[in-house]
């Protein structure tokens, strides 16, 4: 199956890019993935990967849980670099459709992450996704409402839409402080849909993003469509982040069977690192690239990558009360006009 490659590739990125899991301070504890910023989407009886850290050789029992009901997972274990363990898990054929927490238990401890596994009835050929970007929890401004209040309204609109999942493209915090991530997670968990989060330039200080959400670079399939999420903090810096260029090449190759290949990042600029651009837009071009960062509507000359065929889809900032719905079908991705969820008022 197409989804099997994801777990194999997560070994490398988990070893290189993880910090700590959902502890009392909301950082990731024993369970690294899936989590509520990088969930697993499966069908009944489907497979997905669970990555644990600091689990040594303890016997670990994995379950999916929903409203008190427990569904034990069949797991095949392998060791990974960085003292990680990877389990290829199979959900029961009889598991009901719904939203689940993943639990890991040993004889001495346990860990769980809510909103981390979604069991679907099917993956339709046509669906809608929600794009939310530039949340900026912690931002000081002359707005009457706080960032939390504004973004609660945005995610409420996402919940009320026909979207199948939400992409949240970075700058979820203002200065990457741990308390800002904790406050963002509280807002994020009001979303009833799967939420896939990627890092923004405001989120990259002190490796705090990895402590709360894990990988900076990852990919997933939604049915036949492949999504590649990556870091674009500062392209001159991102070029020297180490393993991202290699991961982009590996993931891009893995996404080749996809109906549509969709890049997702906080920002796109023509000056981004040349190796990344060759991989994503020249050697094996992505079909689409979704991003935010600009806090405005796209201009007429921003419809495509300048030296390629990849179509660009930009969404204005959620901190300004906005989000975008995007239709995905056999005809491609078609962005709807920006949804102005609320009119953000400013202090006189």
C-alpha cells in the first residue's frame, strides 16, 4: 500500500528532528507520532506507524481509545536510530469510524495524545481541505480581541465547513515561547477535524517546535493525494538545517504515485534554497504549493512558481480572522475566495 512508506521514512526524520512528548507541560512524551499536529488517517483494519522515544526494551501495549472504549492494536516493532522504536500497527477491522486517542502503556508508565488517529469510512475522490495560516498566538497588537479569541472563531468556522481536514501552515506562535505553544494547542484541540501543522519562521527558536509537534519535514497521503510539509524559516538558514534537502528528495520520490502532489509550507519565495527548488519545482515538480506568511491576498503574478509549472495557493492570516477552503478533485485543486470569518477590530 502507498501509506506503508511513511513509517519507513519517519525513522530517519524522527532520529534527527525530535526533542521531547505530551507531558504535563504539553510537550511530547513517550509517543512522538502520531500526534494532534501530525495525525494518522486510516480505514478500519488499516495500518499506520507509531513512533516512541525513551521506550528502551520495555513491553509496550498500544491502544486506540474513544469515550472509554479501547481497541488494542496489533504491532510489529523495529528499532530506529536515536533510541526510537517504531511500531507498524494494524487497527481492528471492526473499529468504528471516528476520532481516537493513541495510548502507550508499559508496566510502569503510560502516555497518550488526543485527536491523533482518525478512522475514516473511505477517502473520496472529491473532498475539501481547510487552509489556516499565521495564527500568531502571543502577538501583541492593537486588535480588540486576543489571538486566541480570533483563532477560536477561525477553527469554529473550519469545524462548521465541509472540510475533511485542516492544514495549519506555521507561525502558530509569535516568539516560540513554550507557553505560546501550550496556548496554541488548546486552540488547536477545539478543531474537530484532523489538523496537520507545519513550522513557521516565528516557531523555530530554541527547538521548541520539535518539542511540541516533532518533525519539521514529513509527508502523508489522503487517499490518492500526497502532501509534503516542510520548513521554510529562512531559506539561507534552511539550506543548512542538515537533513531537510535529503528528506525532501526522498519524500518527493515517494509521492510520485500520487494523483496530486501538494507541497505545504509556511512561505514560498523565489530566493529559497536552490537544492530545495530543484527537487520540488524542477527535477520532479510538485503540482501545487500551499503557503501563507504574507498576511494578504495573492497578486496576479503569484499564480505559479517562476521557473516551473507548480501552481501556488496563498492564504491570508488567521490572526486577521481569515481562512481558505480548497476543493480537491480529479480536475485539481481549486481555491475558493478567502473566508473572512470575523471582522477584526482595532483599538482606537
